[in-house]
């Protein structure tokens, strides 16, 4: 029997390109999808896989998935088959068991398999942790006698299982996330949809599950952050630092942003290949630039650009990376490049709530028709009801630019209260409504809490380059006596 190499041997054996192909193939992507992501022909993908199988000494997808999971998680083959309660992986791994159809008809079994595959592939793209290939899990079946018998073969930390029931009018999906080490259910949900076009129905269910599970404040991230906080500082791994860094970044405060940069930098030191860590670090530098959290705008911009470019080098299909580099291009006056990058982000993340929320803000302040941002943010909030406060901050920006100031203030109440630009938009919205006393009170708080923040600095650093937004912000700042 072939022995799967240890992660160190596997990492040294594979080139960067081979490693990228192996991880995507193990996540369930097809030759064509891998080729599109890495800008190579499907036949080249097939050639790489033949080499990968030889270097890793694996014979099938199950062994390849196990090897990739070990390589990413940083564990040896011996650890992979040890009881999971005795071995804490450096990074969790997720397994999606095929959804069980409770209907006897073959068409519903095919529908359940298609739904399972879509969930698996989309989670591999957006969940920031390794996902075992669906074809591998299908070989194990959807009714395991016990998790332990199956997850040890592939090294999964979390498992998703589900059941599907349908009639001529409605489809019901019950799905749950479990900890394979304890067997405890961590999250469960029931989705009901009316009968419609089968592919549209499949997309609708997939989108609902993915965005609740895999968003930046989704269930998987929340579980990971809780586990990371319970670890002694000396035992934190790259994934722990990443999760905690994202949490701090999403506060949008000076100390939160500084902590985020430290945590994300440490995550990258331990695992420089995690594209989303680079993207989050790029966004932290952009927040520093826009909000006056540092003294050197040019250095912040330089770090913003280099981190975003590295993220896209590692993962050319990361929609957050494209939105981030698009925002930067607008900062240097390349509005056509910004629009192109945002279009690419939408191409790769049109069903990802985080991407849609970011693009809503970009439509309002950077480039595009601000009114187009409203359906973007409304869909983001629909896809992910657990959306973080910054979703509402993006909604507020759109509402401000289109002149819906009362609704803007309502959205700002749900946004981050630690961010200076929240106070800026509050003051300006009150001023446009003629509520000068309220505007003056907010301006006083802004100047006291964030003395280095300026409207012109936010315009230059965010940036605000969309003509209607630029006009609205400058006039609002004048009315609120922010300048």
C-alpha cells in the first residue's frame, strides 16, 4: 500500500503551480474550472495531475484529498488517522456529505447530488478553509455508521449533512453542521422553497446555505473565532490569527485596525499562501489610509496595493481581492481599471453576500451608478441575514448618495459605531435634513474622538471618485461645518 507523504515532503515535492492545481482538484473543481482559475488549458491541468499523483504517491481522489488536507493543515499522515480528539489540526478541514433524498424518485436523488456538489465547490471558494472534494465524499455515502469511521480517512474537522424532501409544490432542505470530534451539532437550518425551475431552485438553496455558513461573520468563522479565543496564545496557528484578525478589522476602529494588521501579518508569516489573509491585510491598510489612522498615506497605499496584488497572485478568482484592487486603482485615478476590477469581482462573486456588499459601496462612492448599489446591498442582506455591521455601513453610503437621508441614518445606527466615517455620514445626513443641532453634536464627537480624521482625507483615501458622491459629500461637509 502506498504511503501518503508527510505535509513537509508533499510541500517540497510540488511546485507552486502543482500545489494550486492539487488543492483545487481536491476541492471538487473540474479541469475546465481549474484551468480558468489558473489561466492554463484543461489539458495542462490533466498533465499536472498526472505529475502530482506520481510525486505524492497517491492512486485516487480519496488519497489525493487526504494528502492535500494534511498538507494545508500541516499534519503528518500518522496524525491524519489518529483519533481527532487527540490531534488539533493547524487549520480545520470541512467535509460535505452527499445530501440524502427522502424521495424515491431518481430525479430527486440527482437534484440532491447536484446541490451537494454546488455547496461543496462554493464552500471551497469562500469558506477560507480546506474542503474535501465532493467526489471523495460521495464514495463514502450519505449515511455513515459513524463520523469517526469516515472522517479519519480524510481528516475532516467539521461535517455538513442534510436531508431533502419534495412534493409537486414545495422542496424542504434540512441541513446541519457538526463537529466530527465530539459529534455535537454546531448549526442547523431548514429551508423551504416553492417548486420552480430545477436549476434556479438548486442555485437558490446553494446561495442561502453558503452565505450563512461562509460569510466573514458566518457560522464557520464564528465557531473558529470562539475556538481560537479559548487557545493559549502560544498555541495559536495561522488560521487562528486569520480569524481573529478579520474580527478586529471589522471593528473599523483605530485600535481594531492596528490589531488586525498585527494578527494578519502573523498569520501570513505562518502561512504565506492564504490569499484571503492578504486580502484582509490589504483592506486593513485601505482603512488606515481612508480614516487617517496613520501619518503616512503613501505608505498605507503602497502596502494596500502590494497586499492586494499578492492575494490575486495566489488566487486570481478571489472576488474580494478584485474589489480591493479596484478601490486602489480609483485612488490613483485609474477609474476604468477600477470599473474593470469591480466587474471581475462580480463575475467571481455574484452570489457571495460579502462581495455584493462591498460592490454596493463601490457603486455609490467610487465608480458606477449609485442607484445600482441598492439591489446589490439588498441582495447581500437577503443572502446573509447574519451580515456584519459594515453591511449596513455600505447601505448607508448608497442611501446618502441617492438622497435618502432618513433611511441613511437608520442604516448607520446598525453600522460600526467605532468608525469615524460613520460619524461623518451621520453629521452630513442630519445637515441635509436641516437638523443642525444634531449635526453639530455628531461633529463634536467626531472631532473629539478622531482628531486626525478629515473629510478630504477620506475622499482621497477611500476614495470618493464618483462625481455625484463627491458633490454630495463636499456639500454635506459644508452644511455640517465639517470643513
